C-alpha cells in the first residue's frame, strides 16, 4: 500500500492561512442606535404602568419638565396624575437604572482590563459583595450612619476593602495572576455573602425585607435627587477610563509589552481598581446588588466593535444603560403588580452567558478580536 506524502509547501500554506476576522460594526452607527434605543426605552418606561399614559403624552411630559413654557403642560390635555406618574415615579427609576447599568458595565470593563480576563466583573470579583456588606450594616443600624459613614460611604469602603483583599490574595511571585484573582474573588464573595446572611438573620424583623430586597437589586425607591451621586461617580469614572484607554489597551498585550511602550502597569492597575471600586460602591448603595451586568455588556461590546477600549467603552456604557433600563421595565411589568428584583432578571441572562463564555475559551475569549 502506497501512501502519498503531502507536499511540504502545501502543508505550510494551510498551517499559515490566517483566520478570517469578525467584521466589526461602525462605532458611530452603533452608538447612534444605542442612544435611540435608550430614548425609546425612556418613553416606554414613562408610558407603561398602573396609570396608563400614551407614549406621546409621556414624551411630552418629559420635554415639558426639561423645557419650560411648553403649552401642553398648562392647557389641560395632561392630567396631574399622569404628570406625577411619569415625572415623579417612572422617570427617576428609569434614569437610575440607566446610570447603574452604565456604571456597572464600565466598572466591569475596567476590571477586565486590569486582570486581562473577560470573566472578571464587580460581582464575580467580590467587590459588589463587599459593598453590600457595608450598605447592609447601615440598613440594620436603622438608617443611621455606621462608624460615621453614610450608606454610600460604607458601600465604597466595603468595595475598596474587598478589592484590596482580592488583589493581595491573587498575587503570585509578585505578579497579579488572572486565574487566582477570579478564584480569590469567588471565595471572598462567598465569605462576604455569608457575613451578609448572618447580619440579616440577626437583625430585627422589620429590617429583613429591606435587606433582602436591597441585596437582590432594585431602583424602585429612586428620586430625582438620588440621581446626582451616581451621575457624578459615572462622569469621574468615564473621564478616568477615557484618559487611560491607551494604557488599558497596552495591558491586554501583557505587562512586558505594556512596560516597553512606557506604561506604568502597577500605577495604572491601582488607579483603575480604585475608580472601579468607587463606582461600584456608589451604584450598590443606590440600587443594591445587581450582578452580571459588568460581565455580559463589555463582552458584547467587544463582539460588536472590537477590544480597543477607545471604541469599546462608549458602546459598553450605552449598552449597560440600555440593558438595565429594559430589565427594570420588565421587572415592574412582567409579574405586575408584583415587582421582580433586578438581580433575578440579570442572573437569568448573566449566568448562562458566564457558562458560555467559560466554554468558549475562558481567559482569552473576547480579547483576541
């Protein structure tokens, strides 16, 4: 039996044939579509609820409050009940949902760049659990400050503390190991969740419902005045991320390559972790523990426009806002009049996505595009 050898030059040609890359969407078109969908969601959020408001009237109410002197605000075509339902109850929670989603997506993208791992996000790395412990301590204290800290301050302290612990536990021979960071985050998150459960079991009965609903995530208590703090934190984080987008790109190539182009990796990682922790702490303080947003949205953004942070971050921020605004709309309508906590809906999407992402290739999935 004669076996015909495969020509060497043919084998080399086949082995070196490059894979065809995924075609990325134009950044401008993606941002425009995302912004339009956010505006549509805002109008639908204002229209849907126990008090029926036509979408056009909901849009007119929002415009009337933003632009003084609109004639329809005083001609009797809109009732005071409709105005109150849209502007005082539905708009604040829709906007807070957008701010929370954008903040969690941005924090997830920053943490993924720090550890070069698309499986990283505030919830999985234990940062959200640390923030939840701080916020719950304030809740069980009867709403008073705990150790001189408000809920936002306590949540921030818990987020930073857990982030520091994870970073210390993940160091291997002086370097930050992505795999060890994921494992340390999962373990620390479980420990902090146990602390939260203990605090819940030992507190007064009247605090249990508040704590449980907070831990599962909700923006139902949003007011216009409660939007200021998360908006400020999001702007600060956006400015920091935009200014360090090139350094974040360099981190994806590895520490040696980043140092070769002049990036101070230790300093960049420290700044990104602190900013992400600050943002996470503020978001958790106003919306509770909402998981998987920081995991799902940045990865989808990479699939759409690539892993360059100058292109990916705007899409991730808008995508996170849209994702959580839609989730909040579903949370208050799917099982009406019962409201579903946001954390339940995001887990239904995020947990299967997390498993799919691990199966695709774990640490490098999404960074090779």
